[in-house]
C-alpha cells in the first residue's frame, strides 16, 4: 500500500493530517510543496487543484483534498491497518 501526503511546512491543516496518520501508525510518504500556489504543479497534476493537504492512497485508488475529509478517511479507513 502506498500513501502519499502532499503538505506545506507550517500548515496547520497539513499538521493535523500528519498527526492523525502518525497517531494511527499509518506508513506514508510526504511530498513537501512550495509555498507559492503557482509552483504546486505536482499537486495540481495529482488532484486537479493546488491547495494542500492532499492525500493519495494508491492502493485504494483514492485522492482527496480538504483536511476534514482526509481526517475522516484516516479514521474510518486507514486506522488499525
């Protein structure tokens, strides 16, 4: 299973997702993005938009944005696996 979190250093929403993933002992990789929206081309390529956080779960074919949605997904789908 391959999970990737696209995040911006210092972003409180990204930190909340990181904390949830770490707290549930989910293995994942982090891709740190540029502070400028116009430079977040990789985020746009995977999610269709440039905002972070973005979580990509390749094993389940899921790409999602919005920290609240990601936190719910972590709790309901990834926790305990």
